[in-house]
């Protein structure tokens, strides 16, 4: 039978998964990662703390292992992420604000430059907003206000003119204050001629919080700005133990995300934030929740996997 990526490709989309270096020695895991998915995103190894742990000291070994894997399996790579308030080494926050912009530009130049030709799309700035749509505090925002976002995009474009440049955030899946803020920001950046190709919608959903309202409309408004959109970190967590009703809700959420993406021409693809419960980030971050992915802890596809195949148009 066709893989998820083959089904998505038939619809002009990619279907990808996050992965992490510590998971690749798991041969059964790697075999599925390499065949079922057409795109991979390193969950940690291209972040600032991994790539520039000390100022000016760059370490690309872990990230390179991910791009090597992708190359060996004919997959595209989403670079994640150049500028983020989290997983930021202490030295960045300790810099005098007047030195932060230069450090950020240098980081982007070195990392995006290193991966030029192997990374297809970058989450240039990750999670710039608070839930109410105000800009999140970070060393970058403290240094230059929201101008850091345009500066980062320009630096990324200079370092890798061929990469698709994205802004990425969570809880912007549907219409709301936070996605409104992303929409305003994207509109302003485009008006100012800043290089921006797409909006990454993380898609960390939870059955107990309901399905985001106006998802298709939200995707479409970004598309109407001339941007691509992508689901970059999809998963749907459940309070454990998951009962039948919750599993049915989860299945419908996955299907509705696929349907929303297929309904919007510029929705270019979907990446799950790892494909198996064996390696999902959810139980560690939300104790008592889990079962958020398409495959169980033994790497067996769950019923929700078949539901996603069906939503993608089956075989
Ligand atoms: O590398 C250290 C290791 O040396 C140490 O022994 C171990 C002990 O806890 O921790 C390891 O670091 C962990 C790292 O993942 C690598 O496994 C961190 O503690 C852990 O916090 C970190 O979690 C990552 C998380 O981002 C951090 O914010 C998750 O794996 C990763 O999936 C998650 O991804 C984020 C996206 O980047 C942005 N969107 C939300 C998404 C989920 O939180």
C-alpha cells in the first residue's frame, strides 16, 4: 500500500515527521521514518543550544546526521529553528542588549549558511507571540523590539537565498487573537518587502480543548497574502488512559487537519511531531497525557493512522 507521503504527494503535499538523533539507532523506527515520510524535521539538533553552545563555537554534527539521513532517504528537511526564546544557551541572555542583534545575525549566517542546499525550509523565528497576541519577551525582543523578526528573515535570506523562510507558532491553528497577531505581522513584513515565504502552524492539539475554530479560513487568509502554510508539528494528545470517545475525537481532529490543508491550495504539507508514541514529547511535557501520535509504542500503526490515510485520499 502507498505510504502517507505517497498519498500526500498525489495531492501535491508532503507528509513528514519530526525526529531526533537519539532515535535513529532504533532500526525499526528509522526504517519507518525513512519510508513512510517524505520530509523530516530535527526536533532539537538545529536549535541554538545545539548549534552554538558557546558564542562563536558552532557544532553541526547532530544536525548533519539528520540531513544525511534525509539525503539517504530522498527526504526534504525543515530546519528548526534559528531564533527562539527557548533552548537558548545562557550566553545569549547574558549579552548586553546592544550585542544581541549582531549575535543573532551571526548565528543565522553561520547555521543557515552551513545548511544551504540541504535544508529546504527554515523556521526562522519560532513562537514570537504570547497567547493574547502581544510579542513574547526574549533577549531578541528586548534588544530591538519586534524589528528582530525582519532582521532575522533578511539574514536568513542572505545566508540561503533558496530556502523557504517561515515564521512558526502554536495556537495559531484557528482564528483568534494569536493568529490575528501573526496575520498582522505577516502583512506588515510583506508590505515592507521582507523575505517571508510561509507560516508554520505547529498544530499541537488536545482533545480536551476542542478543535480550533475557523481553521480553513485561517489557512486561507495567510494564503491570500501570497504565503504558503504548513502544519509543522502536528499531534493530538489525550488524557490517559484514552477512552473510545477520546480516540474518536482524536481521529476526527487529525482528519479535519488533513481536510483543511487539502482544501487550501497553498497548504504545502503536514509534519507530525514524531510519528510514534514511543518518542512523543507529550508525556514528558504533560504528565498524564499522551497517545498523541499515529503509531503506538511498539511502532504499530494505530487506527488513527488509517483515518489519516483515508483523509489523504486512500489508495
Ligand atoms: O540533551 C539533554 C540531555 O543531555 C539530558 O541528559 C536530558 C535530561 O533531561 O535532556 C536532554 O535535553 C532534552 C531535549 O529535549 C533533548 O532530548 C530536554 O531536557 C528537553 O526539554 C527537550 O525537549 C524538547 C522541547 O522542544 C524543548 O522545548 C523536545 O524534545 C522537542 O520535541 C520540543 O519541541 C518543541 C519545538 O521545538 C517547538 N514547538 C513545541 C515543541 C514541543 O515542545
